C-alpha cells in the first residue's frame, strides 16, 4: 500500500478478525520492517497489527525543528515533523485503519533513533497515540529536553518505553554524548506524571541489534 508517497507494510498475528487488537505504527528510513516483525513474533504472545511506514525523509520528517549537521558532510535536520504528523494522522493512519477488519483497540507509535525522538514528540502534537516506543531515541536533539519540560501532552499516554545502548553515551561528539543523561531526564519527567514507563539499557552502541531493541519496546507497550 502506498499513501502520501510512503510505502506501507502491514503485519498481523493470526487473530480472529472479529477481534479488536492494538495497531502499532512504526516509521522507518527504508525497508519493509519484516526483521522487526519476526523479532517481535519470537518474544510475544500478544495479538497486534504492525504497520511499517517506509521511505521517510529521515532528517526532515523525523525532526521537530531545524538543527545543524552533527558532523562535517552529514545532513542537517530540517524540522519537518509537524508537517509529517499532519500527513500521518490525516491520511496515512486512516488509510491503514480502513484496511483493517476492526477498529484498533488502541494506536501506538514506535521508532528507532530519530524515529524514537519523533515518537515522543508526536505525543505533544496529536492525541492519536495512546502508547509510544523510543528505542535508542535521539533525545540528544538540541532543546528537546527543554521542550519536554515546558510542554504538555495532547493526551496523556498510557505506556511509554525508552531504551538506549549502554555505549551510546561514549560518543566523541559533544552533543551525542548527552543522550543517556537526557533520556533518563525525560523518562523521569514521564514517570513523575504517573505514566507507566520504563528505561532500559541494552548492550552495545547505537547500531547494535536494532530489530531486537525495537521488538522489545513494542512488546512492552503491548
């Protein structure tokens, strides 16, 4: 299925079609997300529908505002998240729901890296998502902690999952190395608001076991 120029891949467990189950929306830079679906099936006994939205303009649509490139030759973030949230909630998700046999029990948002940042940011911009997953999320993003400190959710989420690799804060870049401190600070804000939330450290750096980390987060919020 293609909506708003995005290729969308839908995976389901073998549940009774008359049953309402959670719908998890996951944004990804490229690929069909099958590896994440398989990793999730290895660890869960819960019924769900996973909709992978691919071909995201990563440094634009996943970033809440403009931010310079982190490295020489890297791509800057151009702050297109608000426009993408409008597309996601206005046309992409309605099209996905129209293709399901039943209205979802709830809708969750999940993402990795900048996609994890977007998952958390979206909670402040729309009331569509009841739960969220930020796996190795880019909480280092300039001014994002301050944004969380100053703003309120559109609707308070039921469950929110945070994770990082235990070596991510060892980055040489002065901005990236703040990621664990900032993730823990945001997790504590959510916890203090009475949200069912967790922060997990996984072994390895940012690029290790992406599919497994995503599956762990999605399983937890289900």
